[in-house]
C-alpha cells in the first residue's frame, strides 16, 4: 500500500488503527479520501480503511466511463476481500453514501453496519433541488447558477477549482471565505494532499447520477443504519434525511446542529461520538 491492484484498477488505499474494520467512502465525486481526515480520531476503536474510488484522487488505470455503480461497489467488495475482512462497517459521505447504499443492496452479507453521512437515495436532490434551495435561502442568482452547473457537470475541467472557490461556502454552516479556505486546508493536514479529478464530477453530473434513485429499494437494506446530516445541508437537506431514514428498516436519524454538508469537519466531536456509539466493536466477529 498505498496502491493496491483491485480488479482492473489501482486503488489508493490507506489503513489506520486497530479494531473492527470500518470502510470510509469519500464524497465528490472528483474528491478523494482526504475529505474524510477527521475520522482518523477513531483509529483507537476501528481499523479505518480509507481509499479513493476509481477515477478519483490517486486511484488510476481506469477510464472515467468505467465509473459505474456496479464497478464502484465491486471495487469495494474486492478491496474488503483483499484486506481479509469477512464483513465490515461502511460509512459513506455524500456521493460515497450513494455508493454505500448501492453496496449494501448488492452485498448485504458483507455490511455489518451502515452509516450515511449527508447523503441521499435520489439524485434529484443534488441535480435539481440544491440550486433552487439556495435561491430560496437568498443566495444571489450567479452563485445559484454556478451550483446548478456544478452538480450537472456543465463546466470544463480547468474551471473546477475556480467554481469551488466561488461556491464553497454554501457547503458550510459558516459563510464566506473562511469557510472555503477551511475546507481547502483540511485536505492539507497530516501530510495528505487533496487531488481533485474534475472529470469524475463532470461524468457523474452528465451520466452516472442521471435518473439514479434507490428510494424504492430502501426496505431491502438489512444492516443496522445510522442516517446523519447537518441541519444546514443544502445538497441533501433534513427533509430528505427524514425520508431516507423512514425508508430503511429500523434506521436511526441524527441531525447535527450548526453544521452543513460536512459535519465531520464542523462538529467532529459529536459525529465521532455518534459513530463510536453506533458501531459497537463487540457486535460482530471480524472474519479472516
């Protein structure tokens, strides 16, 4: 490691800590595992498996057209097998939560616990509702239009960072440039470096997310599930979190106050405590 040959790709993988295995599926797409940095504080309780999805971050050797739900979930399960875990807990943030939902549906016997962090079961919320919600919250028309283009993949790769600098504050409870720079600096801590892949975000907006929904399949999820999100999230707002939790058998809903789309950055202590409480190390036996 960190490069591991998994199926037809080279996945960037980093494992930290000891204890029950917890796979961390990052958001984006177009981002990488550095967005999940705060979870390293749980390394005393769990074996944390950070990795970059295919076509994201430092994972290589696959065209962006291969970024399908089938491949994303098959990659995750092949990684689990390669690491020697019979089952593991899975935590997905945003887009990573959508991968986690697909994974829990495709590989139910491999998921002991499912944590969905500011994620959604229907792409409509990001592709269509997010920009409209910001307009209703009073954001100016130019920023609202940039957000619509962002989620729908209507930009050139060279524009990615420029657009993010313009819209980054809408992801946070705090507003303005401090929130934007705080998000950027979070990926620079600990020697890890964010490697954006705009092609992945563009492909998701124009192909992968189009028409995607698992809302009619939520009842099939067997793993105990924690649905958690920031109160001020505009991508998958609390009303959708309620729908998501209601659709999954016996799911728990936890709304984090004073947080936006990434409560693990804004309210890390609350998020980590919720996860530690939800995933009990003695609830399952780690298979070899």
